[in-house]
C-alpha cells in the first residue's frame, strides 16, 4: 500500500494523498482482513496519510528537479514512520502493551529495509517517467 500512496501524493497532490492514505488501510482491512484493524491498520492509516500529504506538499513546494523527487520521498518516508511510531505508541498503550524503542526501530526501519529500497528505486523512476510523458508537472 505504501507505493500507491506515495505515487498518489506526487501525481494527485497532497489533499488526495492525505485522504486516500487515511482510508486505504482501513478499507483494505475491512475487505480482506489484512492488515489487522487494530492496531496495525489504524496506525498504518496515519502513516500513509502522512506519506500522501508530505509527498504532495513537498513536490508542489520544492523546485521541479530530479533531486527534489528524492528529497520529497525521503522526507515523507521519515515523517510517515515518525507518525506511525507516535500513533502506535498510543494504540499499544490502549491495549496495555509496551511499544518500546526497539519495536519502533524494528518496525519503522530494520524490518522495512527491503521496502524502503524498493520505494527509493521505483517511485522516482515512475515520477520522472510521468513527468517526461507530460502526465504530471514537469521535472527539470
């Protein structure tokens, strides 16, 4: 779900990225039972909403250069993971379960390394290709 939301922010802008990011994990959980609604889908909804918001906003505000795509993407990924950690801390607390620093680091970064690498490769290539095809605002 991360790649479509990141792309949505770049392509459709921050309002759509925010809304789709917030709705998609909960909707997918209701339809398919995965990810589990609580706490995973709820925390992921806030994480993906931050992704969509930040990619759309940064892509709009930063100069239209290839390096700005990478900057927007990496900043958005860090912000989304921080939001996920904060929301998870509160949700796990409701369950009276500890959300430790180790759980945050493992969930946000260590276990996510393959996905992070794939996102850093695929998203900029897709945005640059869409830009060159004149389907989104041009990148220099």
